[in-house]
């Protein structure tokens, strides 16, 4: 399908983890960062989620979705998948949380996960501020960000309409137990992602020349 | 190479791949339609970029998400007008990812179908349990999930322990030359114009897909509870 002699493979994944470390190399029969086979050179890049601009993207999404929430009274929750299958899966989200904390915009910044603790369903106990902004650290608005996380947050019931027909982002803010909750779309849908993919390729060349 | 071959194919006449009919209407101008629209007189919505295909393939007529792109439920009512072979190739890849290249590889003898046992043995994580799928369950699943009428239009080239899963599927399901739209198409065109039939491009399945594996997981899970 791809005939070029030089091929860069950029995983459109939010973090290093089980899929980038195991499944993609297995399925593409990669032997390392550079694999030469059938007269083609395959270069296996980092996932897009490792790009340094992810921090800006997350902050941009948070500010955009909660325009009327005063940052000094806001808890920011970065929600990611997390999995018991690979310890790196949660690392990217935790790294982003640390970078956002360093910027001192929000008094409280926490990471929460779907499949490992601290779990996103506990958001009420993980945060203390009146305003809570939840940004999914995901590539696309798919089943997890459209359906699973809203259910875990308690802003949607389990048996609702198909994910593709919902408008979960249009009801912000959700008022729950004296809190105002804002829920953002996945960051991977941002137009900046195309540039990030190209930069990922450049970074590969800088690191492997 | 792929584009050159696509160009040559289209020069010699319209092609049909899955539910698509692709033709070069005049040099350098191409039209892609749903085969049902190719013979009807109804007004079609005109699109002029391959990217429109991404939207067309996403939902069926009822608005359900089409997870399986090979399913025989592509929407009708549109016409893609494209002005270059790379655009045509891109559109075909949006409709049927990898299908045209797979056919070229097949012609060159470069395609090795993967036995289902090999596919399942390779699975890890939550799909590891699919290794426990029995042969009879795999046959039943193929009969239901891959059937050309309601499942998928691809021609199956893979095997289960070296044997084609033909217990619940017609012989034609394994024949690259057979048109998987088959009877359905004949019925539809019975009264239609007797124009030149498009050249049939085999739409091949060389390995059970991840949706098949996900179904296999459900079967194993139900039986182990």
C-alpha cells in the first residue's frame, strides 16, 4: 500500500503504552526505531501525545470550554485511559499535569483515569474547587470521551443514545452538588494536530541522525 | 506504481470495487458512484473532493456508524467528481482501506493470507482469550459476520487450520472472480439498460479483521461464564 522507500510511522496515540510498545511493532513487524525490510526503511516515531505542545493544547481546551470559570477557583482534571497492561500509559498524562501545575494558572491540577486509580468517577473527591474543568487526554471523540467518561462523571446515564448522536459538550456547565463541571472535547481533534505529526517526524530525524 | 496501474485500469473502462463504480468520463475526469446510483436517474449530491468520501462512509442510511467499511450498506445519493488519479486512489482508500493495493499485491503473488489460528495466537491483552475459539465457533462466526448479504463484501482468502470456512458460506465467497454483490445486483439490473458492465476488481480479505477478533472474544467470554 505504501510504496515509498522511506516511511515514517507516526502513532496517532496520546501516550506510550501497550499499543505503541507492543501491538504496532508486532503488527508492522518492526525490529526497532529503524527497520529495513523489502527495500523500505521504516522509521517508527514517538506517539503524537509526546509532543511538547500538548501542554498548550490542553490549556487551550480548558480555557475555551470554561470561559466563564475563574481560573483561581478552578480545578483542572486531565482524564486519560490508563491501563494495568503497561505502566507507561498513565505517564504522559501525569507528565502533562506536572507541566500545567508549573505554570500556576489553576490552584489544583490532577490526573484521573478510566482503568487505574485515581479513577475519574472519583472526581468529586479528587478536587476541591467550585469550578471543575475536565479535559480528556484522548486522540478522538470516540466511545470513551463521548460515552464512557460522561457516564463515569455522572453527567449522563448509562443507557443513552448512541455516542455519535449525543451532544454531551453542549450542556456545560453541569451543576452537581454545588460544583460547576465543564467537560471538553478530546484534544486530538484540534487542527494543530497536523503540525504536530510533521514535527514528530522532524524530531525523529534529529534524534536518529 | 499503484496510481499508474489504477490509471491503466480506468483507461480500459469503468471498474467496480465493492459497492463502488469508478469511471473516467473524459481524460483526466473521474466519477465515483454507488453502483445503485450508476443506473438510476435520480438526482445525486455532487462532491468534488476525495475527502467527502470520509463523511459518506461514516454512517449508513439509518445513521448508524459503519465500523466495518466492507459492509454492504454504503449510502447512496452522492456522486464524487474527481480530477486526478491520486484523488481517485485516495477516495477508494477512504471507502475501502487498502483494497486496491491488496488486489495489486494479489496479482503479483505477493499476498500471503493469514490463517485464523495464526491471527488469534498472535493476540495479546484482552484479546488473548480468542485463542480458545473452537473451529466450529469460528465457522459459525464467519457464516454470520462475513456473509456478503449482511456482513462484509470482501472475498475470504484466509483459512481455519488450512481449510476455508465454507460450512455456512457459499463457494463464491472464496472466489476472487465472483462478484460478491451477486444475486442482489442481478435482481437490481434485470430491467436496467444493457450497457457495458464495469470491470470487476476483486475485493479481498487476507486476514480476519479486528472486528472479527472482537466478535470471537464475545463468543469465548459468553461460553466461559
